[in-house]
C-alpha cells in the first residue's frame, strides 16, 4: 500500500535537480539584489515571487494528484471486474507503481507486466533515479515499444498509467499503440492515464507541462493505431484516462 506523501516525495526525490536549480536561481537574484541595492534590488526581489510561487504550486498540485486524489486507489475504474483466467497487461516506462495495486484490485486475474524503458531512448534522469529506488516488479518482461512478446488478441485489458508520454517521437508512439491494438482481445479495452499539455497543467507545472503531450497528439496516435476513444475519465483536472477500443477497421 502507498504511504502518505509518497507521491510528492517521489516527485522531489526523482526531480530534485530542478528544485536545486530553482532555489539557486532565487539565491542569485536575492544576492545580486542585495549587492546593487535601490530600485534594482526591489525589482529583483519582485522577480523572485513568481519563481517561488511556481515551485509551491507545482508541489501542491503534485500532492493533490498523487497523494490526495483517487488515482492510485483505482476507484476511477468503477465496478469493473475480471474473472479467474482473465489476462491483463500493465505497461510501464521503468517505474512501476501500479502492478501491486492492480493485483489488489483484480486478485483473480493474471497480470503480465511489461517495461519498455530503453536507456538509449529514455534519457530522463528522473527515471534512472526511480529505478534505483524501486526495483522492477517480479516477473517484469523487458520489451521494445515496437515489439511486445505477447500473442495477438491475448489481453482483455491493458493499462498504461503515466508511462506512454515517455515515448517522445510521434512515429514511435503510433507504433506502440499499434502493438497494443494487436495484443488486445476482441471487446477488450486499453486504459491510458496521462497529464495533458493543457491549460490546467501549464498553470500547475509551467514549463514542465511541455514534457506532456497535447490531446491532439494522443488522438493522432490512437487513430494511427486503429483505436477509438470509447470514454474518458477526468481523475482530477490535471489527469485524464482515455478508454480505448479497437475500431476494427484498416487505415
């Protein structure tokens, strides 16, 4: 089970360099302001305010999203159930916080865990730190985004929770979802949970929101993979889950 403050603590632990840079920038502004004095000092101190506020807001939103919301309780899945013998797939990008929770939610189902992390492609230092802090779930299968070692039509549900945004290239992202469509069983669903590059996330994370993909980018990837959006769940104003199904037609 998750601990209190685990979400925001993970954010700070894996991205501490950003906060060090921000605090260092604030310190330089204050030091230089004290050196020059006068109106310049007042102006520099005034410039410190938005930087300080942005740090506090991003941490507060992260605490709300990852610790206070029902994101990790999986309550947003509603009354969905899977019987014994059902096969689920959970896919991560090197940092798995959800497989154990899915096992608790669906104890009768078989869950295959796939990890597409490739250090040559996914160079985010935060992922490397997270992998050191949290080892892979037992039995995790290492895969490529373009080739998943699962049979066609074999998964009744696929979960990609806060992972697919690490696929930066649109072509690779479309290829990844084509593979998901291939392994998805008839009538099955794919659950893609992500921040979007939209106004709420820009206000919360400023430049950090550009690490997320726009809604249009996601839709293009889904359509290229012959997937349709069967539903959407707004877990918070900052997190969206797309429920995808195969549209059954060639593009």
